[in-house]
C-alpha cells in the first residue's frame, strides 16, 4: 500500500517537472501535518530526495527534528545523504551518529548505507551481522515450512502438501532440497495412483475380501511372463520392466526381472534393495547393504541411505530395539532426515 507521502509525490510530479520544487513542497506538506511523521512516510520522502539527487535537503530536514524523541530517523538514508553531501565528518559527529543508531537499535538498517564506508568502519560489522541474520532467518523459515510439510504428509493431506510445496518453490527458487521434495511428492503420488489401479489393489479392498479375479490374475501373469521374455532379449529394458512390476506390487517378479540387467548401475543397486525389502528378504538386504557401502563409499549420502534401509531390515527381522538405535543414530547425525524422523515416530508408538 502506498504511503501518504508517496501519493503526495505522485500528485506533485503530475503538476510540476522541477524535482527541487517537488521536494520542497513535499517537505512543507509533511511538516504541516505532524501526524504524518511516521517512519514509512519519512522513509518515502528520504528515498525521493536521495534519488532526485537532493541529499542536502534530506540532511537539513532530519537535523531540524533530530532532537525530537518522537521523530523516527531514517538512518540508512540519512547516513547515505551525509556521505553524498561530500563534507568529511569529524570524530565527534561520527561518535554521535553511532550512539544514536545504537540507541535506536537500528544497526541493521543503518548498515544499508554505503557512502560512509570509509569513515564509519562500524558499518562493515553491522552489515555482516545483518547478512548473517537474514541468512539465519532464511534457513529457519525454510525449516519450519519443511516441518509443516512432514506433518501434512503424515496426515496424507495431499492437496495441502502440494500447495505448501508450491509456496516453498516460490520462496526458495532453485533450492536443491525443495526440488528433491517436489520430485519425491510427484513420484509418491504417481506410485499411489498406480497401486490403487493395480490388479492387486482392485481385487481386494478394506471392505471387500472376496477372492481375486482369476482373469485379472491370469492377465498379470501373462504380462509378467511377457516382460521376462523381452528382458531376456533386451537386457537394457530389464530395469524399466522391474520398476513396472514393482508398481504393480509384483515384487518377486520385479526382483527376477532385475537379474536380466547386464549393467550394475547405482540406480539398480538402490532399486534392488528396495525390492528386497518389499519381498521381506531382510537377511539379503543386510548382506547387500555391506556391498553397497563399499561400492558407494565415495558418495556422502550412502551412509544415511544405508542406515535407513538397515533399520527397516532389522525391524523386519524382529530386532526392534536395534532398529530404533540405528534410526536414532541416523537422526543424531542428520537431525532433519524427515523420512527417518517419521518412521521413528511410528515405531516408537508401537
């Protein structure tokens, strides 16, 4: 919303072209209405005077009211104007300015001024503190929003989660962590749709425990058989077929299809571990994890991913106490590992 002074400046600019006259008339208008002596209005006036290259007018205006305790000093613009005027400030004046800024707790705002960098060395320190606070607030706000995201996810509030992700993308464009969350959200939603539409999901619901449709089961078996035949002929398609079988919840078939692949990529290794978990082959998961940790030791994320999978395998084997210890160790190393946090919360309630 425009301030009173911004509207006044706009109206005057439509009437006269002389910026010097506009500045004088705006100052007169503001001084005739002390109730408009707000920080927003004075900042608007200060910005106009600086941009119209009349810093001396701003200096004289501020000095007329600087002894008034209720007058909000526009510190960044006032300091900028003092530097632009060109007169070197003596130590007494600099000391008085610093004391006034500190008394108003306006160090962060004052740090925005640039023209007094050489004479007022404190500006550099204040500027560093301001940047640090902005960065800290930036990270804290992102963390709070990501925590909200986890809450929405655990409550399966898809639309609210989608809206919050959209907001995060606008607030933190290009952030790798946000991109990862968006990608995970899309993949999870797509997988849920495929699972709901899979023959297994359609054949049995929470309210209908009727036998599976033989025709559907036969069709699924035929599809799996066809994928096996094609994977044998074209091994480069084996991983794609395995993913398709995984989405259809044909986990044993997915594992079998994966064996046709001739190239052992990083993606294949992680997919095989996920499939083994779904097949409840927990001992094999633990054995494979040891190999993966050696093969991918150079990747920093390997430790966290393998710890997360190891905990699930141990839980499946009934070693619940050890599984929780592994997750707690993972959380100690990476407090914001949200998937581990959610899983630990679920396990702790059982």
